[in-house]
């Protein structure tokens, strides 16, 4: 429902952000206490299943299937304010919206996501979506990726990955592997020079998944360029400029898939709730703010050192819900988040490496190895990604159903 007509002065819980993390928390809270008065502040009128955009760029999903009206996914009983937050006043338990109105709260959840910084790459905004320049990180351009992949019969295809943190750190590679798989099946891969320009120094941050990924790098003949950061794109000239250890290098392309640099939203980064990097400064286990006892943060806008994925938000939401209710009841938080994140690495059409890991790169598989072995590309993992996870997202995570996401409790001394 919309709360624009009669905004409350003070409510039990204000949730900033109506994306995956924010709505999952709202649903989890209501599953535990139907009497809570909850407000979600979210300016967008549409809600996207962003993990599906990789599949759109690979010709597997239609882009319209990844988007629904925001009103249709707001949990029943939650008041939705279509607006944006301008600032936080945690010492007064209030948030101020861009229209100047304020809302008071007993507890605050900050889940605004992460901002895509397209403007950080010179010339990118002027040419994105044309001149062979695309990105699966946008609803508008993910279909263009598939168009380019289908039409490319020879030449140079560049794929980029900016410095961390970014959401779904495996997505830049997923776009590349699905593209290469199509070109291989079409018999044109031998005529395409594929290069992966990664600002980082390694292919993937969890070492157990590097060897199987390297097998696909070899299979597709991909040229890996590490410590190579995209800084400019000239769409008309079809050239891209990278900053590398020995200086700047400009390369021609026929197609380039760009992953934009990412940063904390400006209204959060300049707030008293942010850490030095601009993200919500929370305890990595309890997800409670380190200075404000009735404030919690999760999702891509949180400071926790986990992979920024939808799967992480799915596990974080119940932890926040339980700990927030404990705080409202005058108790200490007991639910613990272990850093779980999942990155289904689409290495070819029909097979996926299901990378699941937590803090410190610890492997945290959801299934026994005889069902799914995460370090091996499997058909079952593909079916999980293409068939099960979208359904579980719309009908489980956003509905407060915490299948395989029950929070672990802190061990008492």
C-alpha cells in the first residue's frame, strides 16, 4: 500500500530501501510479529530481480520477466512511502525525506543497495546501449548484450570488471562465459578475440573455484588482463582505455561489456551512519550498527565484508529481523550472520559452478556434495539458477518464507 496520503509521525520500524534486502526484512518481521507498524521508503515504482539480467544477456530470460510493479511486492500490512531519504538523524530516531517531511522510528533498517557509478568511466554514459557498448547491470541494456552476442561473427570482444566492491562479483565473468559458449556453438569463437580486463589481481576471490574457472578460460581462449581498469570509452571510435601498471592502454573493440564502478549511495555516505567507505557501519555478525543500538543495516549497502549478492541478503534478513525484535524487547541480539553469499557462475549454457562461501572465503555449501558439488560445473546448479531461484525469490524471500535461511544463534559462553 502507499502511505503518501497520510504519513505517520512515528512507527515501530522504518526500512530505507524497497529492494531485495529491505522487503525481505519487512516480510521476516511481519512473520514474527503481525502487529508491527512498518514503513518502507522507496522511490522506485518497479522492482527488479537483478540476478536474472545475466540470463537476459545470455538469451535465456526475457527482460520483462525480471521486473514487477513495486506495489505488487510490498508485503501486506506494510506502508510504502514513494519517496527518497535525504538524511538521517539517529540521535533523534528520525529520517528526513527529500520533500522535507520526517518519520520517527523505534528501530531503523538501512538497506539502500549500492550505486552504479556510470559517470566514473569517461564517455560511457554517452554511448551505453549503442556502438557495441553494453552492460548486464542495467535493465535497459541487458537485452542489447544478447543482440550484440548474436550478431558478432568476428573481431574483438572486451569484458571488464572494476575495483571491488561490486554487487555479484561473478557477473562480469558470467556475461563472458555465456557469450563465449554461444560463439563456440555458432562456430565463430575462433574468429573472436576475447579479453577479460579485471581491475583485481585474481580471477575469483575464493581459491577453490579458480581451477574450474581457468578450465573454461582455456576452453574459450580468453586473454586475461589483470590489474587493468577501464577508465574511458569512445563509442564512435570503438575504443576503450584502461589504466594498467605500466600506464594507460587503448584497445579497439567490436563489442564491450562494461561492469560499472560502484559506491555507496550519496545520502548514506554523507550520513552519521556510514563508515569511512560510505556504507552502513554494522557489526558483521549481528548486523546492528556499531554506534546506534536501534539501527541495523544489510544488503549491498552494508559494511559487512561478504559477497554482495541477493543470496547474502536472503540470509541476512532473518538475522536482522530476530535481532531487531530482541532490541525492541530490551534484549541483546543473538542471531548471527556468517557471511554467506552465493555466486552461481554460469560457465556455459546448461551448467553452473555454484559458489557458496562465507567470511574469509570459507566454503558454505547448502547441499551435500552428492547432490551439488560446488567446485564442479553441473546441470542441477543450472536448473537451480534458471528455474528454482526466481520462483523462490518472488514467492519465498519476499514473502518472509525462510527456507534454508533460518538464522544461527550465538553460542553462549
